[in-house]
C-alpha cells in the first residue's frame, strides 16, 4: 500500500500520466486489498486491511469522472467490503454509507467547479471581445466613417454628369450608415440566444443581392440561434459579393441549404472562371481579408469548416456548421 501510494502520487503529478488504465488499476488495487483481508486476518475480521485508504481511489474516480465515477467506485468498494464478511454490523453499514455518499458528492462538486470555470473563461473572453470592439469602433469612427462621409459628399456633388461617382457616393453612404449602426450597438452587445430560420434569411439575402441567385432550401424552417444565422448569412453574402466582383454583376449563383441532424451545410456555387492558384494567399498577404476573415473566419468561430473548390468551370464554397 505504501509503495502504490508513492507510485500514484508520482503518476497523478502529470496530466499525461492520468490515463484510464491507471484509474482502473488504482481502483482494482484498492478493491484487492479489501478482498485480501479475509485471507490475512481470517473470516471473522472486523476492520479491513486498507481501512479508509481506499478513499484515495474513490476520490480519484470522482474527480476524473464526476458524480458517475464516484458512484461507480463507491459501489464497487462497498460491495467488495460486504461480500467477504460473515457478520455485518451497524459500523459496517456506516462505512458503506460514507463511501456511497462521499463519492457522488465530491464528483458533483468537481463537475460544478469545472462548469463554473468554463463559464468564467467564457465571460472573460466576452469581456475581451467587447473591449476589442470598443477599440475598433474608435478607430472606425476616427478614420473610416470620415472617409465614407467624404466620398458620399463628393459623389453627390458630382451629380448626374458622373453617374459612376454618384453611385459610388450612394454606396459609401449606405456603408457609413451601417457602420454607425454597428458602433451604436457595440456598447450594448449581448449574445443573442433567440432562434431564427436560416432558410428564410438566405432567401431574403438572395432576393435582395445584385447577383442573380437561385436558392434551394428544405421545405421546413431550418432553426438555428440568431448569432449562427447572422454569421452564416454574412458569410454567404461575402461569397455572393465575390461573385459580383470577380465574375460580374450579370453572373448567376446558386445557394443550397441542407439541414442534417448534427450539422447545417450551405453551398454557394457560380460558373465563373475560378480562382487561380495562390490568389487567396496573395490577397491575405496584401491585407485583403475577405475570404480569410469574412468567410473562413466567421465559420471557424462557429466551430465549422469552410471548404473551397475552384476550377475553370466555376467556384463552390461548402460551409459546414455543427448544430
């Protein structure tokens, strides 16, 4: 028992050593020392050889597998203690009671502490994100909004004599209003947990986009959280914007939404000339992060994947988001 105690302490000192095999052997060793009592002391023994030394294995199971592990280990140790006794008195039942209640309670407390730690980490990440949004909002307000306002004003001054400049000014004005709205909202940001129909959102997006889009969705609503719906819709909008920019405003695109039990799959396809090798890496190196952030980054933040297939016959994005 002394030797095993030293080995267990050495093993538990490193996370990579705390394997399932170790915990199983540890519990089996504790049960084995109880079972050996009748051989060493005889069938009329009172106290077992290990006594409450077996609590080490019990608590290890409780910490590792929470209340279920504590309950399983307590049941095994209690059954081993009782099965080898010829006479069971009130003290034996008291010991079993301590085992059966101690394992699940310690396991439950460990699970609660772990959950609280996870919630604390999530809150810290949310606070850091809010601080970063505030910093970016200041930068956008000091630079980007002023430039957009200037472009809008110069475009309006150009008038009908320069329709392209006028259209550019109108687009700049729309983007300025959108950015101002985001800046107003950033101070009151809260994770939105309400559900939305992703199919309806994609249909609305496709009907208002300047590219001709055909949408195929399931017959029933595809319900996801509002945050997931908005991020997926924004990623699809970026895909369609790329079609309009690199294929042309008269291009045609297809959006397919599939709803599966464990994931949602959105495919965006066009029939353009494709993306040449190395183009995306060059764009990212030059600071143009439309693909890496607006598409891949958004989907990665949701725990999903964004896969690109491109050739001379067109480009297709497959966005996979776990439910």
